[in-house]
C-alpha cells in the first residue's frame, strides 16, 4: 500500500525507540523505501545494526564520516523523502523543531524537508501536558506538520497517563490513509485566498482585520496533501508552508488580490475564498505619514471590489466556488443569502459567538451550508481537522456532480 513511497524515519532518544524497529519492518513490508536518521542519544535505546538490517539502508547519525569524510546531506534527504516520520519524538526534539534549532542531522533534515512531516510524541505525562510542550506542538501544527497523538497508559516512569507513543500499526495506518487520500484531488487545480488584506491610509498606517490566515493555509495544506495543485493567494501572515504542491503569491491589498484571482481564475477548477478581504479602502491615501496636527481627521472610504461575487458571475458550470461567512446575528440566514448572492456551491459559516472560534485561534467551529440548503454542524476542532471536514464536503459535492 506504500509501494514506491520514500519514507525518512527520524528516531530520537526515548525509551519508545524500541518500537522503531517494528515501524521500519511494517513500512518495508508495505512497499516503502526507508532511510533512518537517528540522534546520537537514540543509539543508547536501540542499535543501528538492527535498523540497518530491517531498512536495508545505512543508518545516518552524523553529518559526515570522520574516517573517509563522506557527507550525509540533510538537503538531499529533505528532497528525497515523500514523508518524514519522527517516531518517537521527545519533548526536546519537538521544542527544537518548533524553534528552528538544528544541532543534529535529524533536525537539519527536518528544516530541509519539502515533504509532509509526521510527529509521534513520546514522553512522560507531565512533560507532555506541560504548557511549553503543548505550545511547541501547536507551533508544529501551524507549520503544517501532522501530530500523531500519543496514547494513555502505563509509562516508563510507572505513572499512568497520556504520553505513550502510538503503536507502530496505528502509525502505519496514518501514513497509508494519508497517501490514499492524496489521490482524491490528484491533478485538480485549486485556487485559495487566505489571510487579511491591508488597505493603505498613509506610509505607516493601514485598515485591516484580525485574520491570521490559519484557516486558509490549513485548507491549502489539506488540498495539497490530497494531490491538488494549489495556488494560494495570501495576504500578510506569519505562516510558512513547505508543501511542494502549494504555490504562494503574496499580496497586500484587496485590489492586488482581485487582480491575481482574475488572472488565474479561468485555469482553476476549484476556488476557495477563505481570505478576510477588507470591504473598504481609503480614497485619500497619503504617501507620507499623516502628522497629528488636529484632534479630528476624516478618512473617506470607498468599497473594494467583491472578488467572490465577481467570480460568481464569471465561473463556468465546471468550476466550483466555496465561500466563508463570519456572522454575529442571524448566522444561517445571512450565510444563506451570501451563498445565493455570490453563487457559491457551498459556504462555510463561522460564528464569532463561539468560544475558541474565529480570528487568531488555532481552533474553529463551523457550519457548512450546501446550495441545496442542507446545513451541516461541526464541533469545535483544530483548524487542520476543520480543513479536513471542508474538503471532505468538497469531495462529496464533486461526486454528486459526476
């Protein structure tokens, strides 16, 4: 089921490293080519010879061989892999990954990886639940990494709680499901807008909103992971993606986003409008900083072009467009009106009344309204899981059209 896939397995210094041999065996049995990179400390928990025998490849630990000077290139490893699995991942390694520290071959390979990265934490329950560790895990999620949640049970310390690395069979299942899902949008061209826009007032000030871009980027990652060719048109955000199926065009203003969308809309089969585009812009912009010389000033505003509405008029019967709505009252009713006005095939509704949902959160709570007026309600979830729900609905819609 993983035939032809190239899997880079990273092993860190955890007692759970003994499970890594079984992970290698399962990957190879399922057709994958496996290379193993270990931290120096991990060799204290499992012998490289066993892993080399199972993987049929030399084990990589150091940057170079001191005897002959041969170089183990982290860049080549990052390009080679179709997926990078770090199992077990200690709190130490997770913290370094989250903060860009690269003091061993495993970490430099992570920073060079162009492929999806899967992280299977393994540690004692208090370490796992510590706010610093949880923050680092959330940072890795924001980078687009996949976290394979640890299980609860008896730990090496003798305590009982969450922190046991997931079992090898379950980890294998995650990878198989990932690559199987990847085929569902293969060769589909998807255009996605994300983040806020910034509308200039003067040389130092602008009109904007609280959008972080996390939802749009999560959707882009999910589409790319299912094989789509993604064009992500992004306003100013602090998010990175290394997915080679995602091309990013950075913009600042709504006018710039409008122009780029229009230039690329004809070639897109699916268009997802997740950006929080400013409704208005200043008519009297200043190239210089406006000095504070009086207590009151007037800024005249004019409406920006409605990108999604314009696409709604122009899209062909073979194109799909998906919108977002953020409402504070009459949520379903207002979202339904927006769906019809902008000719969406379905719309994703966020309510700012829900705790933990909306701008800047790592979680979201949505409803999906289809163009047949069907309303689907979802629980509060992390935005990567919300993205899966949205794209699952997209795939159902595609099937209903065929």
